C-alpha cells in the first residue's frame, strides 16, 4: 500500500490528479481509514476542480485525526475555490500556526488576503513565500501580479523574468510574457519625452 501511496504522491506532484485519484480511491475502497490516502485524495480532488468532494474528505480527516498543516492547507484552498474566502482565511491561518515556514501556505494566504482586499497583508505573505521558496513559479507569478496591481511594475519585472527561467507550465510562461510586454510598454510610455503642442 505504501508503494501505491508514494506513486499517487508523485502523480500529484506531476499535476496528474485524475491518475492519482484512481490509485487513491482504490486504496480507500480497501482501507477507508487510510489516513495518508484520504489526505492526498482531498488534495487531488481540490486540485482537479472537485472542491466539494475535497471539503467532505478533508473535514472527515480533521474529525478523525485532528489538524495537520497539509490537510488544513488543502481544506483552506478547497474553500477558496468554493468562494468561501473568510473561511479559507481562517483555515489557512491555522495551517500557518502549525507550519509557519511553509512557502505554499504563505502563498495561498497571500492570494486569499488579495481576494479579501487586504493588499498589504497579501504582498507581505507573498514576499515571505518567495523568500522561503524562491524558485516556485506560482509564488513568483502571484507576487508579480500583486506588485503590478500595487503600481510597482519595476518590482514585478524580475519576478516575471524568473518565471521564464525555472521549469514552468506553458500557461504560466505565456502569462509571464504577456505581463512583461505590458510592463515594458508602461516603462516606454513613462520614458517617452512629452512633445509640446
């Protein structure tokens, strides 16, 4: 069973959530209270767009085994995907109390704070996430967008360039290129001498 759980973890890391769920649901049919399989299934459901299933699995996980940072992070992200931003914040803050050096939790909190309109907190959490995991394309992109929204394109530019330097899915590479062009246009417009009429 441990070998199958490790295989499912690798599939999740490779963004192959449906393949991971095949393995995990098979394990859970055999052993409904297999703790790690349930937590991973919750994560895979959340990542594959089935946030409702993820919430059910992860709520059960909490009732059965109590809180752990990874399960809370997946639960908080599931509530975020369902639009429950306040609840997502509460759960992710609890995950942070359990693991305050986790760049993924910090990034997700930053995104939630942004959706709650708390831009200062959002940027601080995203900066913290970037310090803890400087090669994470998701954090670099999220922080770059936060800087752009805050009118700080010069700080966003190196982050977007960083997204292009690390292994990154094509979707994020395209977004980074588009936003770099936008930044370069802004800089060009500012530097262009004004003509007299």
